[in-house]
């Protein structure tokens, strides 16, 4: 068992995960992310979630930004204090809390690699894209996660794809699937030309009703919704914590 926390631009979610099966061992707890999204806000939310589920001990934390050792870089949806003061140091400021950090989309990818479809990432490259407040990405190749790919930051002729085609853009601009696909298609085309993936997996908020959106895209490779759906980030955060605990992970403790 391991507590995994997924810190998103809109909500902070957490649950105890059964690492044997990848299933949640209890209800998922969720709180809205305060607009300030300071380390204090996030630490308090993690503390409330941990005590609600009766957890003490190390926590796996998925964050939206580049994880560089114990640091977080380029995290536009969180307070700048995370970058300035060191993300791990900020999280550890809570008495007794120890954390393992992973990028949120990488967490979703790691969860899919561990508990998703058999053979994922073994037949060439799988690109996992999470459509939420931003667009996150994870690259799965030969059974490994290639971390911190940040593909949502690519720029198309109408701007950064994560600004024009994210889950947030869909709700803020009430985009229909066809309107969304018109913006997202060049993103998929660019990635296909650059990386030649063999399949796509979609997670984040969009995974809930992705069929409506996927049918408006024109893709030559299969696309599916993350097996773990909206919970993939929480599950992957828990897996990251275990990987460090057993010495097989590269994240920090
Ligand atoms: C961040 C990524 C993150 C994505 C989804 C982007 O703004 O740069 O690191 O994975 O949002 O949350």
C-alpha cells in the first residue's frame, strides 16, 4: 500500500493505492487547488488527505512541471515559490512528511506501464498525453518511462498547444469536439512526424468522454483512453514512491 497524490492546476487528489493490483484501496480524496497554489496550500492539502485516509509515512507526489532531482522547474500552474525554494524542501517542511516527486503526466505513464494494457511501450514508442489544465506527456519505450518530455509546450501556428487545446481551453471556450480537433490535429501530426509513435494513450480530464473527441481526429495509429482513467496520476505517484523505496527508481527521497 502507498499513498499517491496528484497535484493539478484544478484539484489535488490522493488515495491509498494497492501496489499489487494498481487499484485504489479506498475512496479518492479531492480538494480544489487554491488559486495561490503556494507550497503551504499544497502541503496543507496533502496533510488533510493523508489524515483523512489514515496515512503516515512517505508520500508519492505528482506535480505539473519538470522534475529535476529535488527541484521543480517550469511549473506555470503552481506558485513560483516551488521553483524558488525547491519543491522537495517545500513539501518536507510539513513535519514528518517525506515525499518522492514525479511529473504528473509521467506518473500517469508510469501507472499505465505498470498496470495498463500488456506490452504497452514494448512495440515501439507509446505517447501518453494528459489533457487537463495544461497538456502533459509521457514517453514509454521498451518498458521504460522517458521522463520530463513536456510535449504540450510545443508551439503551432496558433500558439502553444497546451494553451489552445488543453482540457481548460475546451471548458473555457466551450469547444465542440470538432473545434478541439481542428486545434489538436496539428499537435498530433507534429508529434507523429517527430517521434513516430506506434500508439497513443490519452489521460487527464478528457479521458472521461474521450470517444466524442477522438472520433474527430484523423490518426494513423491506435489511440485509447488510459486504463486507469482519471486516477492514473495518483496511482503513478504511488508507484514512484515504491520505486524509490526499493532502490529501482531515480526520483529523490
Ligand atoms: C506542465 C507539465 C504538466 C502539464 C500537465 C504543463 O503546463 O509544464 O509539466 O505535465 O502541464 O499538468
